[in-house]
C-alpha cells in the first residue's frame, strides 16, 4: 500500500486508539480492547478487527507469527510497523496543532479585566 | 445460547474475515463475564457482518496468497491468481458507462436510419411468397418478387378474399357504382368504391395478415410436393390447352393473352416441353414461357399435390377471424404515427388493411396528424391490400370526392370506379403538402395510392420506383393438381389512362429508399409557410 501518510489523516478515533495501544507494546486483540478502554474509549471486536484488517493491508500493523508458549492458541499478536508509527506520529502532530490552536483561541476568548 | 448465536454471527462474516479473526473474536467473547456484555458483543458481531459485506467488497474474497494452505504431506499449495477487486470508482464508472451504451444502442435500434438494425419482420404480400419449392428454382431473369412458385393449394387457399367486407360486397356485384356509393355514404369510414374491384383487389393484393399463413401452408406442403407424378405427353398438352383457354377468357389484355397463348403453343410444337416429366418443373417452365412472352410477373402456372381450388371463393369464418385477430395484434399494420420536427406529420403503415375492420384505426391515425403542416406517408414497406383503405386515406387529402381510378374486370367485362368519400368534417389536411415515400418493396394497393395521388398532383413521391403490380388476379383451376393465376383486373388511372403494371410508379424525387424520409422532410420544410 503506497501513498503519502497525510492522505490517511485524520484517522478515525478507533484507528487512532488502536495505533496508540500498539505503540507501546505488541498486543493481541483483546489486549488492544482493554488498552483502549483504559483511555475511556470503547470499541467492540467488530470495529477492532475491521480496523486491524485495513491496517494490515496498508502495512501499518503486522501480525506476529509467535506467541508465548503458555498463551491461549486463539490469540494473535499485532505489532506496529515503522509505517504505522509514522502515521501515528503525523496524526499526533496534527492533533497537537489542533490542541494548540484550541488553547490559543480559548485564551483569546477569555474576558480580561481592565 | 448467546455463544452459539455469536458463533453463527461470526460464520456470517465473509470467509476471509472469518478465517482470519473469528477465533480471536470468540476468545474475546469468552472473556465476557456478564450476559449484557455478551449481548452487546452479539450486536457488535451482527453490525460487523453487515459492514464487512456491504462496505468491504475486498473482504468478500479469500486471500489465499496471503495465507497459503499446507497440505497434510507438507507440500504448500500455491495460488497465482489474485481475485479481481474493482475499485468503487471503477464500479461506478462501469455502471454509468454500461447504462449509457445500453441507452444509445436502444436508441440506435429504434431510430436507426440504417435499416440493418431494423428487426421488424415485414409482412409479405401475395406476390412475394418467400418459399420456393426446391424443384422450381426461378429462372435467371426473374426477380425475387413474384417469381416464386407455390403449390396450387397454397395459392388457392391464400388467394381468396379473407375479409368480411369483400364477402358482403360479393352479394351485390351487379349494383352500379353510384348505387353502392349511396349505400356506403352512411358509414363515414367506408370508401365510396367498394364493389367487386375490392374483391378482386384482395384476391391478388392479399392482406399481409395472410402472408405468414401462406408460409405455414408452404412449409406443410413441402414434403408432399416432392412426391410428384410423372407427366406424359397427353397430360402436358391438356395443361397447355387449359392454360390457353383460361388466359383467353380472363387475362386482362386480350392481345397479350393471345401472344402468351401463341408462345405456349410454339414452345409445345418445338418440343421444348417434351423432356420434362416432373409436374413442378413443367409448371415452372410454362410460367417462364408465359412471363417471357408477356413480361408480366403475375401470371403463373401452379402445381400442387393437393386438389386445386378455384378462386375467388368466400373466406371461411376461421380465415375471417384469423385476419381480424392479426390486424388487431399488429395495430392494423400502422407502425408509426408521429409528428416530426417542424410539425410534419409522419405515418408509416405496412399494408392497406380492410377499411371495414381497420377504418376506425385509420381515422384515429389521420386525426392525430390533422394539425400537421405537411404529411409524409411512408409506404416503403407497404405490401398493399384493400382498395377501400386507399380510398379512405385519400379522402383526408381532398376537399371533394375525387375519382381515383377505374378497375376493369376482364372476366366480368365491367368497369368500376373508385372515388374518395365525402370530405371528413374537421379535416385540415386537404390543402397540406403531401409526400409519399416509396421503395422497390412498395406493392399493389400502396402503388395505387402513390400513383393516384401523383396523377392528381396531390403528392410528391420520394424514393425508389415501386414494384410494378398494377394488375390483380385470381387462381383458376386446370385440374386437380394444376392451376393458373391470371391477372384479370386492370387498374386504370382516369388521368393517365394507364397504370404502373410492369413499370412501377416513378417517384418525383428519385433517391435511395433509405434516404427518402430525410429528403422528404427537407422538401416538406421548404414547402412550409415561413413563420
């Protein structure tokens, strides 16, 4: 999958949270869900795997062929690729700009005393 | 239970998605401790199923290359062809393009000026039977129309008049034309002239409805026709004598009848017939001899394996019903009634059906065109038919009853006149320019219509010279197997004192039939008053 990372921005909240969850460590699907839930955002398995499918196709995420020996064999682990990390960086930067802009405007709008 | 339903929902996903994620999704389901959470996951799975099928077309296909299967013996299975997955935009473009091409194709078929795509099967007139018996191959100098041989029975059955109107007319053959005209004036759709000429006109210019019946008779008789008898000298002589007798009695021009009789006799004396024992070939030979002597392609000796029947005879109720239903089915062969650009009326009809049956249809058609500034009659595929329809349609083009033509019947030694009716109230076409499109397929009554209006300087003919059928005839029995078709009614125009027999009707503007409409429209436009 080729294309400029900015072509895919802005990311959907679900995609952002999934990438963010995988940015720290390799996780299985259920682990991603829990990690996302920890940030007060909820996604169901349908949304999760739909997004994972797209991310795998776009080479943002890759599936690992290995898992801990004592783990449930149904679990699959996913890892963020360099490309996926780049996308996340771009999105974070974009959001940073949005946040900065928002803060600036909120300050301007604040009433001042004479 | 919920787990079972959840598994079912997972199974409903596209196979590729299911293969890849179903186990893990089920694992997540198994981690749920409360029923409400499990129910939420079930709903989530159903939503996911819908999303995968509707919004993710690529997910419908398996990706074997990405997940190679391995056979039990360890040999991997390779897939080399990836499934084709068109982009959404490509699919939309494809649908749009297909729709446009389909619409253009339909439009081209409907309005093509190149008649290659014109799929309608034209009605075939009496003279133009489409089947030629194998033993009766036409001579080299004969054209397709009128040169075919048909078994006598086929001709005898198709020859008679199949209309109720003609049967009625037969009841009063001795009435003078004026008397009949008075009788008929009570019916606004019936032409003034409806005497015996119509009977005989129908006898030759058969309504197209019967054309397909002819074909079916021909096919039915075909195998039987092969089993023919051997002809002897005496039989040949008898057929020749009877043919001559009938020609002298009925053929419309006595002088020509004598010439044909002489030709038959001289051929017989020269022994030209001696080698022929096959009756069908003999009939063909006699026909050739007659047509070479007269240049009249309507005269014909006919052979059939079934007993021949002289015509005209009254149509059977079945024939009448069949004709009626065919006319109703085919909209009385009125194919197009349109107002072209610049308010030019256009009427294409492919026969002149019996006015008794189709008069109201014709009146409706003319009424629809009543507001037109010019009118184009398209007779390029018109195979002829009834004189009463000729008179009825011509009535709309005159402001007074007009003498169209005379029918001379040699057998009855009578002359009947054909006139248009009294003007139709409200008719606005009497002073409008009229154009008639003709082709080499314009036959019989259609030729009469063209010729009469041309002679009256009421219409401009555009197209090709017509086929040249100015005589009308009937079949006369010679014996059980042989019959002869003899033109015995001559149509004579009161202005030219002649007709189009053999020569066809010459158009005023001679162009290819395919271009005739376009040219006529141009001519009509030039004649229209400038607004």
